[in-house]
C-alpha cells in the first residue's frame, strides 16, 4: 500500500503527499494507470492461471480496456438499509488499508478482523431503529453485510479482466491490481537500467552521471555497439 502511495506521489507531484492517502481507491488506481501509460505505453501483458485446468493464459490488453465505464467512475457515499439499521458508507481509501494492521484480533473466526475493521472505518453514520449508534458496536453479521456493499461506493476500485482458457474453455474474471503491476515493472526497468550503466561503464569508462545523461536512443545505440 505504501508503494502505491509512493508511485502516486510521483504521478501527481503537485499534490500534497499526505492528502493522496485520502483519495478513493478508484481515483488512485485511475491515476496510476495513466502514469503507467505515460512511462511504458498503453499496452499491457499479464499471465492468469485457469482455475479449471491450471493452464497459464497470457493476456494482452490496453489501458483503455481497463477504464471503468462512465457510470462507475465516480466514488460517492452510499446509503444501505438493513432491517433495523441504516448506514452511510464512504469509499475506501489508502489510509484505511494502511490502518488494517491495527485490526481487532478479538473478532469471531467466522468474520475477518481486517474486513470488519475496514467496514467500520468507512461507516460515516449508522442508526439502529432510528437512533445513532457507534459503528464499532454493530453485530459482526451486520458489518459483514455492509462490507459486501462497500464496493458499490467506488466501483472503479475493483478491476477484473474477462478471461477464457484456450485449453479447457472455462471463463472467469481475473482481478488486476495496477499498483502491484506497475511496481513490478518499475523494479525490472530499474534493474535493466542498472545493467546498462554497468555495461557502458565497463566498456567506455564513463561515469554513471554521464551515461544517464545520454538520450535513451543514443544510449541504446552504444549498448548495441558493445554487444556486437
């Protein structure tokens, strides 16, 4: 989660860093996807494992394919009614996810402490039979039901790819997490750049600063001369 905020700060350098933790996840991921496209282009590739036969399926898609439809792009508070209870839920933020480390371990085994803690944090108001109550005092089954509704407050926060296995024909929805994907890409890009600097420094005796100052196309041309 902290990695996502580090990348978001780079993507939105004019924003106050601390305020980024309060962005709804859908807004955060939309910005990270645009940032990724600006760095590496709009085309993406991933691998998903078929839940039926276990075959690894290579996926090729674009940033436009991941964009949420217009009706799902806006995050907004959501009001949910459950028998005697009425609750208003706000979208989940990065700050909420960072706080999950403090989830209450006393919750029953049938309910995830992290999930109930997250749901309680995102309840801005709740009443029981018309009287205000503390979200932390809600029964576990009520919190669980509200947790299931929480995603409706920010539909763009969950991205899924429709996949069909070419082996067995089974179709399924594979989750896609742009923060993890982009972090992995940046890690491999940094590793490749380090190796390029190493190669050119050994070949020509140039300093790291001089190598990084070269335009990318010219640096690549020198690399090709070294390896040929």
